[in-house]
């Protein structure tokens, strides 16, 4: 009788262990919460230091004619690719600025068409670019909707406009050489950014 009880207890214990094993396989321990790995979007303050709602990009012929009028660029027709690339971008980011370089970028991007010196009014705050406090982004034929810090980069959302441009200055949350900037439209399409930093300065 005692033997039967021992056998019964053994069978019951074995069944219980087997059940635990099956349950353990069927219902594994949940993985660590993924929420800790998700990056929260942090709003980044920015200001539009200058903008235009009437600017239109010059044609390729107009751009070449203008650059030929500036002796410093030489015969741009001999190196068209060096200058034409500027006309393929609508977003330019800057983590460094200099007076003569600004003039070059301004001309090469086709922003010589606005009349007057108002485009220079951002200059009072540009010393903060070279100290790393802020960065400047030129947005051509688009308008900025929002800027957020997501993970390890800035996420800028823009919408297209028929005319115009914006000079945006934003507070920096990092100290990288080149601005870690990703620009997307409202439908999620990513846009190319032409960055300028201490390494590319003067190029």
C-alpha cells in the first residue's frame, strides 16, 4: 500500500514538473519593456531670423551668368558640377560661419536674387554658431513646421511652398562637427541636406 502511495506521489510530482515545463515553454517570461529603448521626441526651440515669400530659384542659365559676373569664381562653365550641385538642394545646414564664406554660400545657393541687405540681419546672432550654441538651417521652397530631438538627431518636418525661403536658427543639444539633421515632409519623404561644418568650411 505504501509502495502504491509512493508511486502515485512520484507520478503526480512528475506530471506537475512536466506541466511546469510545458507552461514555461508556452508562456515564456516577457522580454524587458521596449518602452525604455524608445526615444522620446523633445521639442527644439528655433526662430526664423529671416524669410521671404516671393523668392524663386534662378534658372541654371541665370545662375551661371551671375557667377560669371563675380571674378572670384572664375569661369564656372569649366567646372559646372562644382556649382550646379547647389541648385539640387533645398536644405543647407551650418555649424560654422564666416563673413566671406556666407557670401559664397549665399551666391551659390541662388539667394542673390533678394533685393536689399535684409538677408544679413541674422548676422548679429551668428557668432553663437561658431561657439556651438546654435546652428543655422536654410530652407528653400519649403516651410518649417516643427523641429524635435529624437534619439541622437534633429527631426525637422517641412511642407512645400511655391516660392520663398527661411533662415532657421535652432538651439543645439549636441556638439557634433556636422549637424545631425534629418528633414522629412509631412508624408514622411526624406529630403537631402547639404551640410557645412568646420571640416567642410571653405570648400
